[in-house]
C-alpha cells in the first residue's frame, strides 16, 4: 500500500475501533437491553448524546449526510426513552463488551501504553469548529485502558468527520449531492445509501441533476450493482474534486499527529493495528464510512 500521510494512515486504524459501536452484536444488544428497539434509535441516541438532548435541527447540520426527515423520526423522541447521560453509559459499555474479547490476548501494559498515546494525541487535537469532536472531547475519560482507547478513537473519528464535512461544504456540496457523487465513483450503490440516509427518489434525482449541471456527472444512465439506475459516471472534474477533498480532509486531521511526532505515531500504529484488525471482523464491508479494511493491507 502506498502511504500518503499520517492522518490517512491512522484513520484506517482508529475508525474500525470506533465503529464497533454501530455494528458489533454486543454493542447493538446493549441498546436493546436499555429499551431502545430498532437500530436507528440506538444510533442517534449514542452518536448525539454528547450534544445533550438536542432536537433534529442541530443534528441535521452536524451529521450532514442524513435526510432531515430521517433525523426527525428519531429526535427528539429518543430522549423520551433514554437520557443522554444514560445513552453515553450504554454506548461505552457496549463498545467495551464488543472489544474486550478481541483484546484478550493483548498485554495489559500494551493496552495502557496505547491508551496513553491516543489520549496524548487527543490532547493535541484542536477542536475549534469541530462540533462533534469537541462534544466528545468534553466528556470525562473512562478509567480503564480499553474504554479510553475506544473513547479516543471516537473523538478522533468525529474530529476527522467534522473536517470532512467542512471540506464538503467548501466544495459546494450538500448532503444528497455528496452521496450521489460518492456512488458515481463506485463501490456502493444508490439503494444502499437511500436506505441508510433517508433520501427519497425525488431528492436523489434532484441532487443528480444539480451535479450534472455542475459538470460532475455524465448524462449516461448506468445500472448500479443492484440494478438501480445510476445518475451517471463521474467526470474528470468530479474525480479531481474527490482527490482534493480527501487531501483536504487529511490535512485538516494532521496537526495532532504531527505534534505527537513520528516515533510516537509509529508506536501507536503498531499497538493499534491488531486491535483494528480484530475489530474489523465485527464490521460491515463495504461500510458507509468508506474506510478500507485494515486486514487487507499492512497499514502500520
């Protein structure tokens, strides 16, 4: 694998660790045990809880890619079923339950060292303009190394996500446009993203029309892997924009890793890689986040 920069390298490792909260059976069972039936109640309760008992509007802005109607089905109703404080406890307990068997063979000293390195990285991470990153960074740190590792991974991925949203907005894209654009580049399909982000056919088609008018999609109609008519293929301008956007996202996520220093980053990567590879066994591939499978290549 060609290594481009430290931010990309570390994202490929911490993202799978965080993502057990969305996919691991133990994490999903924790929400069921807390009385939240249905996947999306747990998702919105857990990811939104650091912001407090907010209504749909701020979450539509912070999450970016979700249809407002989908967010409004979950919020604020979920706060009648669980408090943000309880949701924070449930998501952490679920992540611990998911990760604990995966690190059973890892030495306690290694886990403690990894937790300390990731916390040091978080301490160097600027949070101005990073709503979800800042909200998670303001939470108390878990006392145990495994909980601290998951908490750090969560702060770092939300911080990176905030930067990615800023890059999308700077590129002049809205939520559905960003998804149509992504689907046009392959690897995922329209039906999948409409299901998990809530955009209607009319909203999706209108976003595709805007991208075509911008010169980012061809007018060809190509069926996606499920047979759903696709919006068209990406133009050279769209592909160039994708490269620029990814580079911007990496650049915005780099300062904390640069401040940590190469030796400490290498050590953190070496300790984190086996945890990420084990966590990957619990995830969906491909996944909505787009992170590469850490088992597929040596990324540390």
